[in-house]
C-alpha cells in the first residue's frame, strides 16, 4: 500500500510539474522562435514594401541615407511588434497543447522484487512469527535468569551460567519447530522455505535469547521487565512490518539496525517471499556475539555476593534438582 501511494504521488507530481507556467513559458519561447523564423521572410517583404511606398511619396529620401536608415529601423520595429501581437495567442495555445501532450504521456512501470500475496495472513506472517518467538524467548531468558540467581549458590556461578546457556540453546532449537509448524497450518509455503525459515528462526532466537538475557542479568531478573516490554514494543514499530524503514525517524531507524526483532522480520520476509539475507544475518551474529560477551562480563563483575536475596529465592534450586 505504501509503495502504491508513493508511486501515485510521484506520478501526479511529475504530471503537474510538466504543466506549470514555467514549463509552458519555456515551450512558448521555443515555439515563438520557430514561428518568428518562419515570418522573417514575410517581415522583410513588408519592410521593403513600406520603404518603397515612402520613397514614392518622398523621392528626396533617396538622397538622405541617415533618414532612410531611420525609416527602415522604424519599419522593422513596427513589423516585429505587429507579428508578436498576432503570433502570441497562437504560441501560447501551442505551448499549452504541447504541455498537455507531455502530461498524457507520463506512465509508470512498477517492478516488484518480492511476490507478496494479498492475503493478510501472508503479509503479517513475518511480524507475528517473530513477535511470538521474541516474547516466548524473552520470558524463557527471564526464568533462566532467576534460576541462575538461585543455582549459583549451589553449583557455582560459572556452572549455573553454562546451564543457562545450554537450556537456552535447547529452547531456541525447539521453539521454531512449534512456531513454524503452526504457521504451516495457516499459510502455504514450500519445504525448502520451511528449512530456510528454520535456520533464520534459530539464528534469530539465539540473538533474542542473548540480548534479553543480558538485559535480565543487568537488571537482576524481574525488574528488567520495566525495560524489556517497552523495548519489545519499540522493536515492533522499528521492524519495518508496520512502517517501512526509510519512513522511520532517526531513533527508530537506529533501533532497527541495533536490535534483533527488525533483523528477524526482514530475514523471515525474504525467506518466505524472496530476497537476500546476508546483511541481516551478519547483524544477528554481531548481536549474538556482543550480547554473549555482555552476559559473561555482567556475570563476572556482578553476582559476587554469597548471600541470597528475595529475587534469587523466587525459583528455588537444590543440589537434588
């Protein structure tokens, strides 16, 4: 819809510009020069006839070159003025007709890079698939953070962190099988598209898990929801599924290149309907690497206390578990 509206606006603007007074004046000047050139022979003949008539009335003018030259210049100026008065309406009419012809020739050809179906189930599939996956993985990272805060007092900080990472990886592998299986029941796509989507969703899931886990570690579990939920909503806006990325303001455009949700939406869209994923894949790998590094640094620098707190007791962990 946005593409169609932009195409219509551009076509209308181009067509209106071709009929402006400036363009019409330019065409009038061009047409006027052409007509004046055609009338030069007629003008010369008229000047010659007028001079002959003047000499017939006053033969002594032949003996006065200066006076004769002055009469010739006056005759030329008078003939030019008469021609301009007679030709201007004709020139304006021709210029307007030419401008109208140019407007009628304005046509557009739209080349679509993606064959997107008209059904809304297909159009909204990339956004809702990634939105559901993001929300589920975010909640998983929050629960695993609470388990880490409890388990580190029993099995050690680094063992608990490794367990969190392994559980998160298993969840990221299992989640796409459920979400894509459900999506396959709602819309139709090929088996090759399914496995391409599976790879995209696993990579997207890893990025989301490490990204949300870093925020959860930084804020101590549950308090991170104050930041996580507004960030999720902002990513939905920045994902390009509602408003195209070029139409976003500076904040959302920055967010669309530094958070996982927009990369997942664009990658899913390209996997379903065609397109290259190299740039979005690279962005997801960078997010995974930087977020994992942030998790390790936060776990190393923080969580040094050996005393439990109310948040670490929300999900109790014992050696028998």
